[in-house]
């Protein structure tokens, strides 16, 4: 059965670390209209936080840029979140998804961002063109509403 | 002034530094947490560092970096390192990263040394 988008939110945030909290709070507030469980909303918040952090730390390398977030909710209780940057891009989109893989040498980055996103969401798609953009699409089907 | 999303409450007792993180751990707050915890560890020179995670409302993988980095600091100063009472959410991320294999995690019903435990 074809699912229909019933609501949509677009959000553009400067690539500032304070917006990690702002972004995840806004996305989770928007998703709240589907009455997700506390666990589901926590999963979404964490995955979104990872994707936004990647834009700030890796795509823009702590320099200026903008993060483009689109959230769509569907009548089948699926949430689809796109997080896009126009930063440096990724050469090897499979390698960066490897658990514990990080380009950081300080020892303070765990390299678990994509693993967390994959684990907490049902589907993750990563598209990137080096020098142009990176787009992460996250999808999660919420559990049926208990009446 | 942009608010900090986490703070640390710490005390030193009997060669143990107990540091509790209160709030959210993400990349935004990670540097401040790292510096404050390292300063506390280096100035106290404890034999044991206990990082209390029972009041962490949110943690993403940046928190794993904070934990791994503090374990390294503890190793450098010759202190043992434990995580105390991570919440279910925090424990899930720790488990996902396999951090439980390299860091001791302890669940307590009361804080060490409180009246309840005596």
C-alpha cells in the first residue's frame, strides 16, 4: 500500500555545535505528533544528533556552513529525515560507515556515529559528492499506536 | 552567553574521585567536560576515578569519546576507572561500542558512603 506524506518540516541551521541540541530537539518535537514511544523518540534524537555533528565536525571542519534538515512523516507511521550539508563530501561512503572508523587523531572521537545511526533507525542512506555535498537519509517506522 | 548543556559535580574521598555528569553529552559540550574532568583528575591524583552517569539525560557517540579519553587520562595518572550507574539509554550506546569490555561498569543502589549504605 502506498504511504502518503502527511506533514513536512524544513529547517536550516548554521553549522554551530550548539545547534546539535537545537536540531535534535526540533526534529523530535516535530515527530512527537505521531505519538512515538519514549524509546523511539530517544532513538531519533540520538541519530539526528550524530548526523548534525558529522556536518559540523567533518563536512565543514568546524568552519562556517549550513545544515539543511527535512523531516517528513507518513500515514504509515514512518518518519524520514534528511540531513544535508554542502561541505567537503566523502570519498568512500562505505568506509566511513565502518564501526570505530574515524579520521580524528585526538582519541576523543569514537568513530561510532554511523553505527549509532544504523542501530537506532531502520534505514540509513548516505550519498555524497566530494567537494559538493553529503546527504544522510534516516528512516524509522514507529510502532502501532496503542488504543 | 550560550548555555552549557552539562555540568560536573565532583568530590574526592579516600583516594577516590567521584565525578557525576549532569545533563546532556554531545560534541558541543564534550570539550568542556573533557577539560574539567581532566583537571579534576590531574589535581586530585586519585587511585580510583568513578564517573557517575546516572544523571545523563542524553548521550550520543561524542560521549563515548569523552569516556574513552578519560579512561586514558586515568591510565596516565595510574588510577583505576569505573563508570557508575549509566542510564538505560547511555548503557545501550556503551554496549554498542563494546566499551563494556574495556571499562568497568558498576550499578549501585546507593551512593558510596551515604547513610543508606551504612
